[in-house]
């Protein structure tokens, strides 16, 4: 990939004897886990579809953990999409594209972060540069791309009646889990939650969690290897890593 910049990440080879994990194999795995493509202004993460008995996998549910996260996080068993890279590396990759948080969760005040003032709040809305999320995978008909939110349905009350509708989140980079070193592994939370680095701030902090259900009619099957694509709308200049 001529235009892609590879960001080194720490990778633990699971289930392999030390002799089986050669430096060349480890380097290849790391390169596949996280790629920063400056030409397309996106971060690409390798991952897999994980179907569990967690809420929202087979029926309607609301839950605090994200549906997209890293395999080394404490909430990994809840994630439908499990990516190989680590949260700190993903966050740094987004910063390298020029994405910046604006409002994060914590003790109220203002701190200097990523070259800018960052507002810290306990109530209200977290904020930051918007991030589009896509899922890509191979099919017999070719490569397929799905907007992440299109993989789920939402149940909500509309005009006093219960209705099923497309899920329409607004994902922003807030970076709260980096400041708190949360360790949850949550990458993109379904609501305005400080446990991850990207959140859906349609509703304010502590003001509700959407009721969702995975739409397996359009999602890749469990066990499918996927690429998770993060495409921010950056407000700062990018910094290339040679």
C-alpha cells in the first residue's frame, strides 16, 4: 500500500509457542492490525465477528459495554466486533490524521491535550471531531462495505408508540478512556459513555442507552474476518509518520 503509513502496535501471539512467532510473522501481524492511510484519511483495523450471548446479539437489549472493541479489553466478551489493535494505538492513529477531542469526561476543568485545550465535564455532552465507522469483509461477490450503524436496529418510543427504526448515532472522538486509563477495550460506545474513546452523543452523559438488536440479515457471519474502518473529519493538520 504505497499511500498507507503503518503504525507499530504491540501484538501478543495467542496460542503459539515462542519459536512459532518469528519476528517476520509478528511484524506482519502488527501491520495488519492497524494501518493509517493518509491518502484516504482513515484508520483500518483488522478484526473478527464475535457472536456471544451478550445483550443485543440475538434480541433487543440495552447495555453499557460497546459493540465494537479490542480483544485485550475487560469488556471483550460483549463486543460483536473484536479488533486486534490496542485502544492507545488506535487513539494515536486518529490523532495522527488530525482528529481531536473537544469535551471529555472527568473532574471539571480544562487541560492541555493533543496540542489543544480540552474541556472536562461531569454532565452534559462529550464532543470531538466526528468519526464515520465502516465494516468491510470479503464475499464470493467481492469486497463488501457496511456502515457500522446499519448493522443494528433500534427500538424506541415515537409519538407514544413503540417503533423499530434504523439506528442513527452521531459518533465523536472524545478520548475519555485515554485520560482515565479505563482498560475496557470499548472503541465506539453506543451512547455518550466515557468508557471508550468514541461515543454516540445524540443523548447527553447518563441520559439513556439505546435499545438495539444486531441485524444478522446484513452483518457478516460470526467468525468472519473483517476490517473496521474509522474515518474522522479532522480539525487539525495531520502528522505523517515516516
